[in-house]
C-alpha cells in the first residue's frame, strides 16, 4: 500500500469539493481548479476528508495511487491558501519590471526580454527590481512558470550571475589559475 496514497486529505473550511464521474472540482476562497483523475482510481468524499483508493495492486495503479492523492492535496491547498515562488536576479544591471500580465527582463542580452504570464499567475517585483514573487493557486503551473523564467538566464557557474530560485545554492567553479 502506498504510504502517501492511503492518507486521507483533510478538507479545510471554505473549500467545496464536487465529484462528477472522473472530474474533480475544488472551489475555495482563492479560486477554482478542475482535474480529471485516471480511470480506475476511486476518489470519494467522506465527512471532511477525501479518500483515494486503488482497485488492485497492479503496477499501473500502484504508481498512480500516491500521485493522484498528491495532486488532489495540492489542489485543496492551492484553493485554500495559494502558492508562491520567489526568484532572485543577481548580476550588475540585471533587473525585472512588471507591467500587467507581462514581465520585462534586462538580463545582459542586447535586448529586453518580455515574458507573458499565463492566466491565474500574478507577479510582484521588489523596489530593487531583483526579487520576483510569483503567486497563484496551481502548484504545477507556478513551478513551470518559475522554471521558464529561470531558463531565460540560468545562474553562471563561474560568477553566479543570472536568475535563480530563492535560497538556491550555486557551487561556483574556480576560474583559470593565474601565473
């Protein structure tokens, strides 16, 4: 039995769960998320918890059991509290500016880079224009947007310049040895 999959998901106050066949709708104070879970995995709502069960111990259902439970738990947490991801920009002249649903980056290229945010994701930049805070209710989408922004200028292994996740440690390489 999956250690993750067998744990029930507690439903906090203000979150509403609707099951329609394989479609799961989670509505909370921050927003609404929809997801269609795989055939065969049984999802049921009992009292103030969600229970995920698998029909048998085949390899397919064992691999899906914990994954389905984690996705549903992330949906409940996202609609209740939301998620945020912080990115740091380091480098002389490197900065970001938010203009509506677009972020304009100056990252040492010959031109500024415009990055469009998908619906449901909001961004804030601090006064120094070096920290970007992404917020939203979909954990997967937040992580994907953060990874796409980081890929615009990944951290340099020699100087550490570039876009990195907050708290990410970059082990710098030693440069050429002098004479």
